């Protein structure tokens, strides 16, 4: 198998890990909202959220970016309209990861002011972005 296919494979693996993390983390927040501040349950959620962010979400996002940019260079995709649209959605997805990181820190300080409903709605954002990204990458509509 040539190098490009290896890179592509690891890129897809990194994206799957990144998506799993940013889909699961808001769900943890939904449950964390209902935990009493200072309780064992709340402290357990803090550990789970921090570990998910540091061990899965951040590393997989970084690997996704590095390998994705490498493939874009190899494919000379910089001038394609679909690539610019996809890149825009990936930047928004990265911003979503940044916001989730902010939320982890807010929960760690016991300063969350958002509701479970807010986090349920926030949980849909990565799904919508992912749908757009997949359509752009597979279909290359423009």
C-alpha cells in the first residue's frame, strides 16, 4: 500500500476518534449539570471530561489536521471550491472543540451556568458539521 493510502487511513481513524469525543463530551455535560457540586458524581464527571479532552479529542484533532493538510497538499486541493467549503467546516469543528475545552474548564471550577438542554442542543452541532464535511469530501459538488 502506498504512503498516501496509509496517511488517508490514519486520517480517517483520527477523525473517527475526534468525532466520538466531541459527540460524547456534551452528553457528559448533560449528566454533569444534574450532579450536585462537590459530590462524588460531579468529581467523577470532571475526571472523565478532562481525560476525554486531553487523551482523545485534542490529540485526534491535531492528527486529523496534520494528515488532512498533508493530503490536501498531495492532492493539490487548495484551488477546489469543495475543499474551501470543507476547510471552513473543519475550522468551525475545531472551534467547537475549543468551546468544549472551555466548558470542561468551567465545570472543573464548578462555574457552569448552562442547562442540560443547552448541552443537548450543542451536541447536535458536530453531527451537522460532519454531514456537511462528508458530503463535500465524497461528492465534491463544486
